[in-house]
């Protein structure tokens, strides 16, 4: 009998470093790894998007487009992949369609072969423009199911989203378990149903955070998954992803075929182990798994936030109450996944509800926007009494959030060139992050005149890390 | 259909702390955890034996027997378990039978309910006296299969050893994967065969070192394993063992039943997270998995030893040669598992063979003893030409190593009381570690007179850690 081939996407250079070192690794340190990984037999290499774009401009003073061009030159054999947050692109708000289209086209033009496209609420309307644009560019699209646990997030729910994604033309269905809470059992059931009913290749991504991801990938493969995500061992595990070497070894033992050349991976692992030392300042992740997330459905980061904020308010005795309130707020709001940005919305609101002594007495702008539908359609309907308390007589929008946005590209192109942009790539950087891009352009001018040095990673503060949005 | 019950042994307080913090955690820090774990539904708690005995006396200046008595008082509901290295007991050489019998009886008397008994070479003759003594005391015995990979270490090989252990009267067959190299596939096959042919309960222990252990435990359970080993999450993972919370969660998702009360585990996890901070000095384990051990069969510790020693000899370019020589030496010597003490024997000899430029030109005392049979019977015959080169005309012993040892108990009892022993427990400490026990007795005298303080864990040096033998 012919062996089943399991393909791998390496995510070390994007999600791996983002999960372990606050996305701080420089292009020069990534390139030698990329060159070797290019020969190692991966289906693709996820190297761009997510937080890397913002961090390049904001902290590293690197041009993210320049990084992509260099990556493309180095990767002669393997497809390059990026993570795109649907209508949010690589930013933190919805952009109008003209910006989304221009960005996707420019990313394709500069070297992205595979677009991994997701929306935190699984609102397919927020993914549609990015998906169709990438397909028009002739690129491969992984349509993402953003995984979470709730009464509405059943296998049926996800199969239904996958069907919508297939109708939009995605090539691959990607299960993205950003919080590390996808159990091996659910992974097995979900992959099996997707393979049977959607009949597209299935890709699985799971975070190691709760020490569950290796089991989840193994059971996914048993159920028929075609591609899985791993990191090179020395930048793997903990809050990142399962190590490539281990998964290759385990799958081969079971009789699956993989194309990975482990001798090359060993070389890359040794190289990355050395590079890791340079980023020790950012290498602060705990040495143990976060199992609370399995028991209380609350990610470790959110929990430590609560503890800090309650301490400041001299109200640490209310921690249990806040934990319970998170579950209630999440239910009120239609069970949004606890990932960026909805984890912040739910967490802050739960804290306010407890500290104020009255639920929804004080409501953040973000909660109001969420209830109004400005982030997209919640997975389940928002509770009517909560909606009334927050919006009063106002009605939530029924259209896609980006339908309310005016085109921006022309206006921001003009401003961008006034601010120091030199080409279309710069213009897009400016459209996404005007202030950050402006400062980058100004820095670049000075740097070229020899008036400033590149920022040393050692000089960056803990404070800066707080500005980083995960995923 | 009735749910299958999966039982858990918690190993946090013995193997967990030994794997993560060089066994340095004090009784006072362990007791509060033990008291809670006692109510959490474990089948047993592994809390004694291994390196803890030596470290208590040598570094912590604690009486290990006193620790056991305190543990027994704290554990009202749950069986206490110890790791016993067969004829080596908790030391590093073979002891005569009278010492083995006395030690096992005294451990049983002071509170050990379950004896986990192993021999690095799987030479059942080295386990026999300990097993029969423990059974005579009416205790439960887990007979261990010490797992390694080689052409002779097949599933058939292990089933055969298990049969011998069953004939000796063990209650449970225990698969011990100390190096983290037991693949989920082999675990599945081995457990299945053991369940079918040996018809005893099967227990599985696997180190997380290579990020494989969670998968290995899951597949073991699928194949019929009855008991698995875990640590509480905040002292789990990395070079230790899978987190309890995750395994309980995963197995429940699959429909298995466990008796674990996760609310208690969460409390213990929080407590141990705080205790961990006190031992930061010993908490130096790498934050990534050791995957080399899967690819080159060489454990990470051995590899870094080679690198250090070759550097000192200005011969780092010979690293690849040494790696290959390890495999050849291991083959020459009949495929001993690369665990203490045979990993040291093989590693040192391989290094000598390469550095000297001629194989077995220089032979260590340990290699000679091993070839003579003084450690027990090798898994496969030693190559005749290697044996001749090392032993000359001398013949290896055919008997059990301890058959060559005179009784020691009477003589060492006398010396022990002369050296400051106060009771039979002290006598056994002295029989096992004469010099270390003597120094402990002297320290105790002074401490009781108020002349010295207890050693501060902060005062212990890195150098001391080298003396610690793992497992
Ligand atoms: Co990820
Ligand atoms: Co262990």
C-alpha cells in the first residue's frame, strides 16, 4: 500500500518568533535559517504578516516590504506564506476594500505564494475581499477556521463556515487553534468531517501552550489532515508550536511519508539556538504549560492581567468572581473567541462589571463597537437585554463593517508621499500605520545621512512589548 | 458502555523535581503539595528514592528517612511509591543481598506502599532480591522495563523480560522511558502485546524531553495502559513529564474516566509555581525540546559533555566522529541503554577511542568492569574481539554480580554506630553512602548544639550539580 504523504508548513520565522520573542528577530538573523529551510522539503514557509509588519516598522526600523523581497530571493524552492487578518490585513482595525485589495496585490507581487486568511469572529464577510483578491492574483489561499470552545462552536458550526469558505474559492481549509485549546478528540472529529464533506485539503495549526498540540496534530493526521504546522525545535514548544523533528519522527514511525530532510533541520536548529541568545531579553515565556486555559477557558495572559489590575485596585479577592464574569460576558456577547481583539474586549468588560459592582454600568468604547457590529457578526446573537443596556435605542449595523468605510487609498497616497513615502509599498505602510510609518520614514532619512544608528534590540523596553498585539 | 478508568501516578515530588531542579527541593516545600495531592484522586504518589536519598544527605542535610516518615503522616489516602534501582537501591553500585533486603524492609516499614524496581540493563537477576523482599513485605511491585532503542530491544525482547518479571511476582508491568525516546507507535505496539500476553496491569512513564511523551501516553492508553505518570503542570514538561491537567482533560474528552480532582491540582500548581522561584538557581533546563536524541540517539546531556571535552582538547572538529563512535561502541558492548550508568561508560569510551586515534587502546575501569559482567548481563553478547582486546585471557563472570559480594550488613552496622548512627535507618544510610552519611551525622551533632545553620540552597554551587547522577 502506498504511504500517505503528510506535508509541513514551517512557521518558525513568523509565528514561532512572534510567540516566543515578541516578534523582535531581525531580517539578518532570519535569512540564514530561511535559506536552509528552503532546501528542507517544506510545503511552505510562513514568514510574513501577523505582527511582523508592525514590529518591523515600529521597533526594528526595518522596511517590512524589503524583508519580504529578501526572503523571496532566498527562497528558491519553497512557497512563502503570510498570515492575513482578513479585512484587518496586518493591522488592528478594518480597512476599506480599496486598501485591502492594494495590499494583497502588493504582497503577491513581492513574493507571497500562500495567503492564510482569518477573522477572529469567523465572519466570512470580513475575509471575502482578501480571499477573492488573492485568488485573482493566482495565489493559493488557506481559508481559516478560528478555533474556540463554546456551546455554539460545534463541529457543525465549523463545517458550515468551511463550506462558505469553499464557496469563496479557498484552496485549503485551515484550522487555527491560536489558544492551544483544540483537543485531540475534537481535532479528530472536525478534520474527519471536513475531509468527508468539504473535500478540500485540510491544514491544522495548534499552539503548544497547554502541552496538547502534539497530540492534536497526531490525531488530526489520523483523521486525514494533509498539512501541519511546526517550528524548528530550538524555537518551538512552550507558547509556540510542536517541534518539526519530533512530528516527523513520530509520523514516520507510524508509516506516514514526509519530505523533510532532518539533517538540514538539525543544522537550522543549531543556528537558531545561537541566535536565540541575542534575544534573551524577550525570551521571557514561562517554562511550564498553561493548563488553566483548559480548565477555566481563560488564557494565561488574560489571567495575569486580571491579577495585576485587581491588585492595583486592592481587590484581589474578587479574582474568582472575575473569572466567572468572563464566562457570563462571553455568553452575553454571543461567545466571541478569546483571541485578539475580542479577548481584550471581554476581559476589560468583565473586570469593569465586577469592580463597578453593577454589570454594564460602565461600558468601553470597544464593547460598544463590538455590540454595534463594527467588528463583524458575533458567533451567536447578543442577549437582547444586554444590547439594549449598551446601545439604548440605537440599532446594530446589519451590513459588513467595511461597507461603512469610504475608500481611503487615494487620500492616503497623497499624504504618504508628503510624509516621506518613496514607492507604492511605502504608501501601503502609511495607509495601515500612518504615525508609525511617518516616524519610520523620518528615521530612514536620518539613517541614510548617517545621523542615527539602527536601534539595538537591547535598548527596547518591556513597556514596548505591551503595545504588541498577539496573533 | 462503561467508561474505562485511567489511573494516574503523580511523580512531581520525586522525578519531577529531580528532572527540573537537580533534586534540590526541601521537605518543607514539598509537604504542603503532598497534603493536597493526597486528596486529588491519584493511584499513587512517587515521592521517594532515585536521587532524593543521596541529595537529602549530601546537600540538603536532611535525613531521608525522616522525610519519608513525614510524607507518610501527610498522605492519609494515597499510596506512596518509590523508585528503586534494583540491586543498586538508591546508590550507584551493587550492594550485597543482606543490605538490599534490609533496605527494602525498612522502606516498607516507614511508609512505601509501591516499589518501582528497575535495572539499567534489564538484567532481571539484578531486580530479583528487591522484588521478592518487597512482595514478602506485602507491598505492591511495579516491575520495570527500562526502554531503549537498538536492534535487540524489540517488542519481543520486552515481552520476554516482562514474562520473567511476572514469574518473580510483580503486580504491574511498568514501561520506563527515561530518555524520552519511546515513540507513540512503539508504545502502542508494546502495551498491546503486554496486555494480551502478560495479562498484568500496564503502567507507562515517559520523559517529555523530546516533546513526544504526551503522544506516547495517549497512544499507550489507546492500547490499553492502566496507569500513567504525570507532573503537576507548573513542575512538568521540558525534561520532566507531561502535565497532569492536560492528560486528564484530553483523556476525558475521549470518554475515559479519571478520578482526578482538577480543582485541587490547580491549587497545587499555583503553590508549586511560587516554590519554583526559590530554586531558580537550579532551574536551568533549556526551554526547547531535545530532538537530537531522536535523530542521533544521543541524549542532550551527553552531547554537551562531548562538546565541552572536545573543546578542552582542541578537537571540536571530531564531534561527528565521536557521534558515530558512540553507535559503534554501543554495538560492540551489546547495546546497553544510554542511561546512568551505561551512558557514562559508552560516552567516555567513545571519546577515548576517537581522541587516542585507536579504538580501545585506553580503556576505563568502568568499561572493563562492564565487559567483565560486573554491571550485569548486556542486552546482546559483547563482540568477541572487543572482549579479548579489553580482558585479554580473563573471562567475564557468568553469575549474578551480587553473587560475588560478601554480606556487609553486620560489619557496616558496627562502623555506622561508631560514626554517629542512632538507629537502623541511620545504619542503612551509612551502608549505602559511608562518607556522605558520616559527614551528615557530624553535621547533625553540630546543628543540634546550635553550632551550624542548615545549608542555604543559594549557597550550593554549580559544581555540586555535576555529582548528581540522574534517574
Ligand atoms: Co500559532
Ligand atoms: Co522520569
